[in-house]
């Protein structure tokens, strides 16, 4: 008999609360004051580096970030003891102060290192930098001296509906602002430091429980949250002042993200490992290319773009069916090998269909260059426009189109997931034999996942061909498939936000950190190994996936169940 | 000596054959797991399948449900026609039980293809010896998966979410809830299957099987590891299922349970049908006793102490 109900050991009583040191709180306040004072002083002797941190009483960008950190610390300290104790009943201020203190110290140390390496040695650090560092360290020390307290359950926290929606809006605005600011930084050190700062703030928000509250709010106002996210994405080009550099990166992120979402249906929902997925993106791209007005296009038929999109997606889905029908009878590692082989076959075929071996369809290794910009109705995607005085270049036009595409992909993903078909996929992942014995069409559902995933990738591919203005076989190497899979694993299989986050990280970082490119693969390898060790379910975990990865964890199962019940009651 | 207690009245009309397995043989290499077994199950009948461990009971189930393709023999089933007619509207006065498992007209016996999906579609559902629930789904979701083969929303409908999709989804949910109430799990709807107590998991598996609208349900050791009270509840549930017009085949080792429950019992030994008959016939047959506890004559060492009459535990007492 296998009794699944094992007694859960009683949660060990919290260690006797440390007696509060009376010095802790004033120490924290002193730290905040020092941090602020330091930020207004000069940090660096050299005015050429890190966007000029050398002027007294005129804080530069990184110094303003420090000030933001100081203000947050102050709020948390006041929530601990002082006028905002009501907030302190909900938020874990102590943990937040500890995280902020440690994070800001790390940030300051990195800034000093940056100043030291960019100019000649630490001699160029002015007193302001050291004062701020001491301030950050004091905050950290004060955080460790402050006692942990009993908190109220965050799922009961309620604010008036309007204010909850405002919270979402403020948060989204902060995301937009942070993205625009970080992307605007030109030199690598500033960018890295900014990322570190954002990571510190985000961690602190998670540790205090603010994010738990936000996620509860998000569940209560799902539509508002989705809408707000799209509005932010929509507004992004307006923050770039017609700069093409960042918009080009953003477009790559969107294409990569849309493709990853398609793969997420295959991997995250149906649980099939596909290592040749980039071929479906390629099939869409090549279809759009040969049907375009390029001088090198090999097919005479020039239908309107909407038709091209459908044809490209259909070609891609057909390829999915062709590869899926015979191979989906194998599973696991074998399927991965077969799909890997398929991806390579696609690349070689595209490289060989040059008229020497077989028909001239793709111009072989040269690919099809000179694909003209899209023309839908009277609107040419190559033209620049200006809206309310803000320049929107060629890439912005494609950006909006890609935004619609990714919205569609997310819609398909979410609705399939939450339907009879989605339940079938979960059942197959859980126990294929039992699913079959319950009448679930196992083979049909697997094929469907393959075809839908390929269809969506094909759609993305048709736009990519026009955006890149050229296709060639080397764009569709195995490593791209591996990165798509890495984005899903990193972000969280089966989730929407996670995969988009993973795609953004994997596309954005290499583009911004060009000087780092030789170590790119090494870093990704390390990152994935660490993820597998410490958080196998990904950055944003789907609750069910989390359970699947932690089969033994009864407490987690109970916790998930309680949360579901809480959500059920709220609705 | 008999263990049969006051049996619930068996005067209900036993109907036409639902399942007719003839000459089912399953061979794994040199091992003859099931050898030429015949079984007929009629409408509204509870048939027990007993036999010592390794007798081939579960293998026989797997042959019936299409998980194995029998080496030879045929399984014929009077299933639900492919296009099931709409269940008639239930009138107010009728009890919940009848409402929960609507009875459909029987079709003629037709051979079953050895594919699990086709078998389920035809109207035969099963549970597993070792529970095979979808552990990380809630109770309701588990039962909703059972509805899969009776619903039809495809990919396009699911994405477009027309009124038909929403109606079907609503109906699936309502029916799943109804079945959970039927097996007595109405309060555990949102619990994860893996967090549920053992007995509830067994019942949830039955609810999931019932969700496929079967004519015949095969239960593989539904009371294994249960205490006497839970066993009694399981028995009541099986009677309830039978009373709503389904046929039931049960594999079980608990003889008291089997002989109280079943209309007919088939005893398998080493892959062969030893005897088939009413509980009284089977439990008084010396060969069955021999198969379970040995004869005590030709193999002295093997005859266990508790073969002595009156000191045997109920389970092995013929």
C-alpha cells in the first residue's frame, strides 16, 4: 500500500526572537543620511567615465539611482518603527532592509571597482563614493540587527479597487521608465551597474512581500494587468526618440519572444522536447522571402502580405506535421535527437537548393537579400513618421506589427492552455498511459502541439524576413534552437511572463554587452547549470510545473492548494 | 460455511450482454499470461474476477481495455453508438443517482479494436490497481479530463471561444462536479489529487472513469489497502453505480467483499479460467480453495498453518 498522506513535520518554531538592539534603528537612519549625503558629493575625479559622477551637488545618473535606493530604505525603516508602522504589519521590512543594505553595498563596491578600472586605479575615487559605501554598509548592518517580526497574511491585504489598479499602473510605468533608462545607457559599465541596481530593487520588493501583494492584485484585476503591460510595450518606441539602435534590439527580442512562445506550447504545455524549432521560423522567413518583391526572389507569385503570412505559417505547420507524424511515436531524448536532426536538415536543404543540386529556390548559401519593406495598403513600413513630435523610424513600424503578432501568440497560448486541449496536455505530461486509458487522444494532441507551435513560428518568420531584409541559411543554426529552449527553461516552462522574460534576457544582454561576446556561451552554460541546481522551475514558475519539479515537497503542494482556494474565493 | 451476508436483492432484471470476451489469450514470449478466457457481462451485473497473485487478472483487464493487443481471441462490446443521442432531460422528481449516470440504449455487440481510446469511446472505462491519477491536477480537473472523449472543442474553437465552446466548457464543469458529488467528493473539488487521502483517491479514480459515460466499468482492486469502513463505503458506491444501470467487473482479493458484492464470480488461476458461477458455487468449489491455500496433501511445506478451518482470516476463508 502506498499511503501518500505522510505526516508533515510541524514547522519548527521560529528561533527565539533576538532582543532588539536599541542601536539598530538609528544606525539605519544614519546609513540613509550618509548614502544621501554621499550621493550629492562627487564620486569620481574623472568626469569622462560613467556619465560624469564628478560634480558636487549635481548627482549623475548612477547617483540618482542610489538616492532612489536610499528613499526606499527610509520607507522601510519608517515602516519598521515610526509613522508607517501600519504598513509594517504587512510588509517584511526587516528582510527588505537587509536585502537593500546588502544589495546597495554590492552596488557601491561595483561602482568603485568600475571607477578604478575605467580610470587609473582607486586613487580617482572621491570621498563621496566612500561616504555612500559606508552608508550602504550601515543600512545592511542595521538590517541584520533588527529583529524579524510576525506578519499578517498577504492574501488578506485589500486596498480600494481604484488604488489597486493605480498600483499596477505605477509599477508598469516604473518598468517602462527603467527599460528606457537602462537601454539609453551607452557604456557597458553603466548598463551593468543599472542592471545590478534593478535586480537589487526587484529582490528587495520580492523579499518584503510587495510582489506577493502585486501578484494577488494582478489576479484580481487580470485584464487591467494585461492591458497595462501592452500599453507599456506600446509606449516603448516613444521613449526612444527615433533611435534605431534600441528599436532594432527590441524587434529582435519580440521575434525571439514570439518564437519562444510558440515553442512553449510544444515544450511547456505538451511536454515534448524540440531541438530543431528554429527551422519553423526559417520556413516562414524563406516563404516570405521567395514570395517577396526582392530581385532575388525565385517565385513569380506576389500575393499581398496577409496572404504571405498565412502561406508561410501553413508551410511551416505542414513541415511540423511532416516531421511530427513519424517521429512523435518516440519520446524524450529520442525525440530531441530527431528534431535536432530535422533542424539541421532544414538548414542544409536551404543551403543546397541553389539550382546546382535540385531546383533553384533559395539561392543556396547566398540566401535572398534585398527584401523590400512591407507595404500594407498605403502604408510603407520603411517610412519614418512622427507622432506628437516624436520620431518613429522604420524599426518602430515593425515593432508595432510584431507587438500585434506577439499579442496574438499569447492569446493562442493562453486560450489553448485553458481549455479541453490544455487539460489533455497536462494529463499527457502527468501520466501518458492513464491519459490514454481515459480516452485522451494522446497522439493527436502531440501532433496538434507541434503544428500550432510551427504555425506561430512561421507567422513570426514572415515578418522577420521583411524586418531583416534578407534571409540566409546561417541564421537558422542549431545554436538558435538551443537559445530558444534556454529562454523557456530560464524563464519558466509553460508560463507567459516567464518565457517573455527569458527571451528578453537572452536577446538583450548579448546585444548590449558586445564586448563580452566571446564568453557568451560560457556564461549561458553557467547560468543554466545554476538554474537547474537552484530553481529548476525557472524564474517565473508555473504553479503546476513547480509541483512537478518538487514531487516530494508536501508543504509546497499544500501551499499551492491553499492559494488556489484563496483565488477561488476571491472570484 | 459461508461469508455471504444478507445480500441486497438481486431480482433486478439482468439484461442483454454488454461485453463478450471469447478465447482471450495473451502470450509474453514463453509466458502464457492469459489462456483462452471467456467472459460475458450482462447489463446491470456485477462480475467479480478473483485468483491468486499472478493469475493474470490485470493482464486480462489490459486485454479488454486495449492496453494490450491479445495474442488471440476476440472482445465484443455493445457500446455507445459513435454519435450518442442527447441524454433525455431529467425530470425534477428523479433521484440524483439516476441523473448522474444516464442510461443509454444498448447497441449490438461489435468487435472492439484493441486501442484504449476506441475502447473508452465505445463505453468501457477502468481504474488502475496502483492509483494513476493526474497528481498535480485538482480533483475537478481530473474528472474533467475524463470528459475529454465526450467533448469535441478543437484548437480553433478553443482559441475563438464562441458560445458553443463556453457552453461545452460549462457543461463539462457541471458534469464533473456532479460526478464528484456522486462518489462523495463534492467538498474536495479544488484539492490537488496528490494531497487527497488514499480512499478519496480511489473514489476520485472511479469518478474519473465514470466521466467517460461508460456502459461497463472495470475496477482493479478498488479496496486494496482500505480499512473495513472504507471497504463498506466502496461497496455501497459500487452498488450505486450498478443501480444506475452500469455493469461492473471487479478484481479483488477481499473474498468477503467479492462474495457480498458480485452476481457472478470468475476465478482465474495461472491464466486459465478455473470456474465461473454464482458466489455460492465458487466459494464452495474445492479447486478454488486449493488454488488459494493449497491442498495440504501433496505439498506439506506449502500448506500454511491457517488452512485449518475456523482459524482462517476472512480473506482466505472460502
